[in-house]
C-alpha cells in the first residue's frame, strides 16, 4: 500500500524526488513505530495494517515525535501531512473505509517571521556579482561567473533551491525576457528577467559554449566544470559562504535569499498579488507573512529616526 502511494505521488502527481524521499522517510518511520507498538499489544499482528490505525495512536505518535524525537512543531506537522496524504489516498482507492485523521488536527506553531537580508547588505553583494570576474584560469573564471549568476537569480527571481537547480536553458523565452519555472507539485509559473540579469545569462551561456563546458545532452543552465547539473549541496554551500562573507548573521541559505526577494519587493510597494504570482504561492496567506517584515522594518526606521520616539524628548 505504501509503495503504491509513493508511486502515485512520483509518477502521477509528479512530486520531486526530494519530496518523495521525504514522504517515504516520514511514512516508514511511522510504520516502524506503529508495528513495534502493536507487537507489544498484540504479538500475533504482523506487518503494517492501515485499517487498524486509530486517532488515539496518531495522538501517541505526535507525543512521541515531539518529546522523544525532540522535533519542532513545524517538523511534526510536516510528518503528519505525509501520513494524512497516505490515508487520504487509501480512502480514495477504497482501501480504507474510515479516516483516522478526522479527529487529528495540526499543531499550532508559533509564528516566525521569515529571515531576510537587509538591503544595505544586499547592495554590495549584488554589485560584486554584477562586476567583472577576476579569476585568470578559464575553469575558475567559469565557476566565478556561474556562482555570481546563481546568487543573482535567487535574489532577482525569488526561486526555491530545487527550482534553480532544475532550470534548463530551453526554459527561457526566445528573447530571454522571461523564464518558465517548475515549482511545487510541478506547477509552472513565469518570472520576468531584468536587463542586467539577462546580460549575465548571455555571458554565462557564451562561456559554456566557448569553453565547451557541456558536450553531452545535459540542458541544465547551471553546470559543474565536468558538464553535469550542479547539486543541491554545491549551491547551498555557495550561498552560505557568500552571505557569511558579507556579514549576514543567523541562517544563510538559498531560502533566505528567496525571502529577501519578497521582503524587498514588499518594502518598495509591490502589489501582494504580484508577489504571490512571482513566488509561486498557492495561497495569498503564504505571501502575507512578508507584510510583517515590512511593518517591522518601518517600526525600526521610526524608532531610529522619529524625534518623538527618542528617550531624550523633552
């Protein structure tokens, strides 16, 4: 049953390999826990039987993962979401006649504002990425140019890590003024390409062709010097290293640049619906969180600049 569900989300719903792996891990962890629990209560029970899973057991699982697994609320909710999807699939396939999740909700998580990089720190980073490279060796120059473009595209397009890695050279419009992105659930959206970024893309493509970085059928935009698509870890390490070098504190990940893209647009008066489209959010509620960052920035500016906010006002 589990394998049938995993095949469904991979082959029919076109979930990414990483998402499928996460679902598998979440479900297999629960199956192992449930099987061990039933073995203690009913030694004759063999294997996982979803028809016997109860709401009470799901409640025990939540407590177990929260206390024994020491998981944060968001992580527990993600695991519950994986299990809920499994049981919804089983009911739809008529392999299950009841829903053990009917009485199980999601845990209420404390709201956390998305981390982002202030404009004062992004400006020198962007200027550095737009400048001419300094590397003399051809391959080093290629990597320098590629890495600069990766950082610019995160910030200029608000991409997720998987979306950026998945870009193919054929995903651009004929004039390279827009880019087709395949997001979560294989949903597509179009993002505009600004002129400065467009020029960097042209330069990067020219380097790939001139240096024959890729002489195989690989169509990825971002390649290693061996002509294969870059990995998640390579891109993550790059972003972390560069943000740290520019004095960014706290989390330094590709997703922070995505949050930075949305927050800076919001701060400069962009329409929330437009930001929703650019980010690929299914719901406007996901986009509204950036208004809190905007308000927080306004409050900080007010406290720093308004004469009536100072403690020495007479």
